[in-house]
């Protein structure tokens, strides 16, 4: 299988000592890999280091074989990301937000803008101002922005965070459909075990900036009734019993 993303010995620590240490993972084509951990476990730091938003202290990141630190344009050419809040303008329509973003990419035409709005189920609202959108609709617009350049790798930081049940299901369905139909590879973060369990085929457990495990979802659930139980098992193995 083609290696889409290779992270080896990644370390990014901030002055307060927080961050992420010794992160090693590989994503193959079509994988949907979840980073599972509570707030402050290093999920966003890892994603920012992968896409070059922060400089790692050590280690390497290769995307489609290109090193992010020495060949950034090659590494990110076929990748898209949505990290933290999407960069959208609420006084503009959904279509105008995408047109504005399209200026940063070659060969993005009206058809592609229409296509991504249809993919995220916002085509009926393309002429509506984003300020009137629900949180779920704004998150889907952020996903549309990440999809604009037809990426083969998508990195999504807490894509369902703050959404209601319908919004969470919509985001999940979009991710699963894109992975199955388009062969897009995903790296997703969440602090909600059930979302990773329902969306991903592999899971990485993070705790206090450390990577405790990387397993297929199938293997994780062979030994545990739920992914939540699997997560707690890994934390207890490393840290002792979790205080309730």
C-alpha cells in the first residue's frame, strides 16, 4: 500500500513543557486514522507540526514522500487541513468564501466550487451569508474549504466539536463517503471515543503528550467492548488507574 503520511520521532514541546513527544505513525491510502485523547493530550500540536504550522523540535514528517521541513510545497500539494476554527468570512456567502479561497490554488473553477458545496450538502445555501449558518453548517463550509484543491490527504482537528447529534452524523457521513468513494486518506482528532470508533479504521491513543498505542479498530475492539474501554485500558497500563 502507498504510504501517504510518515511521522517518525516527532517532538514538539512548548516553553510550559506541554506538547507531544516521540510520535510515530504511518497512514496508507484510504486510511481513516483517529487521534484520541482529552484536551491537552497533544492532538492539535501533532497536526500543526505535520502541516508545518509549528516547527518540530525533532523528528521528521513526510507527506507523499516529501519532507515537510525541506520541501513544503511538494508535501502540501496534495493535502488539505482544517485545524481549529475554519477561516471563514461571515459577511460573505458560502460561494464567495470559496471563491476567495480559490485564488490560492491553480485551476479552481465555478464547477469545483459547486462540487464541493454539493459534497458537504451546502449547495442549496451557496448564496446565503455565512453569518446566518448554524455551527454545523459553518463546520461543513470549513470542510469544503479544505476539499477545494481536491486533496488526497485531509487532516481534520476535532471536526465534530461542539456540534449537535445531526451535525456530528453529517460530518461523519461525509468523511466515510469521501474515504470510500474518493479514496481520500484522513487523519482526524477527537476527545470523544465513540466518534473515533464509528469513523476510523485505526486509532492512536494520546495521553499527556505521549503516544500510548496505535491499533486497528478491529484489534482494539477485539479485546474491549468499546473504544472508551480500550482507551482507559491503555491509560491505566501507562499511568495507573484513572481518577474519577
